[in-house]
């Protein structure tokens, strides 16, 4: 397959270096044939570190969204998301082009919103611009969080139609949003992989093999989508 170039968004309270380490088993699996480039970027905001991260990694600890203490209302969520969208658009402009977008945890949520944001703001562009596929690892949040995210799209009523891969753990207690996101991408025949762990990018041999096969299939689908 042609080389797949992915823009990769880390989880909240981590950074691009940490995400590269989380993705290391997949990077190794694709390295022999130089099939995938994982381009990890830092989020724009300094935030509190994710639980347990400081024990193994130094900062800065970064995120894509910022909120005042307490729960954010939709107006605050929308403002924070819009700032993240501008930042990602600049990365795409400066470092692109990319074939797809990948996100873990908050990064998955923001990647998902970016696709919706692009549909809303540029409705006449082909659906595979600027990304022809997407990979979501452990999208985080409750059903309420997911509904707030959709409300922030101003109810555009559009569905994501590019090929997508959704990966999350059977032991992830915070996966309602991940399942809802999978359903919202139904127009692109999304693939779902459930691994045996929790809120992580899995590194066990079986899970990595499943993900590698799925990503290769995703790459083929994304090329086909360009021809129609």
C-alpha cells in the first residue's frame, strides 16, 4: 500500500513524546515496510498532567481544550474547540498534507470534532479533504459529554463518511462517547476493535496485529474513496 501519513493528537495532560511512546508497538509493526508515518504534534495548552504520567515522563503536560474549574458549559466548550480547530488547521497547512488523522482520548474527541467542523465550515469540499481516514483510540467521555460535543457542532445534521477505525478497551469505564462516535461515523463503514485492557493504546501482540490489519484495510478504503 502507499505510505499512510497520519496527524496524531495526544491525550490531555501528556504530549507528543508520550504519544509516540504509546504508539511504539504500532510504529515497530509498520516500520519494516515503511507503511505508516505517525506525525505526533503537541497540543497548544499547558494543563494538569494526566494521572500517573509525571512518575514516568517530564513535562510540559499539554492538552487541546481548556476549561475553568468545574464542568464546562456548551459556550465554553465551543470556544475551546474553535481555538483547537484553528491550531490544527495551522498544523495541516504547515506540515501537511496528511492522509488521515489519529487521536487518543481527548485527542480522539478533538479529531472527531475537527472532521465535523470541516463539514460545517467547508460543506462543498470533497469529504476526504483534508483527511481521507481517521483512527480513534479510547475516545473519552460520558454520553452527556458526547452530546455536548455534538451540540457544539450547531446541529449540522451531517455524518462522517470517510473510513474510520475505532479502538477502545473492554475495561475502559469511560467509553460511552467512543461507542456513540462509532455510530456517528456509520456512513464510512467504521471498523470497531475492542481490546482486553482499559483506557490505553494496547501493546499486546494480538491487539497490535488486529490494529495493523485494520489500518492497512483503512488505507485501501481511503484510496478507493478518492476515486468516486
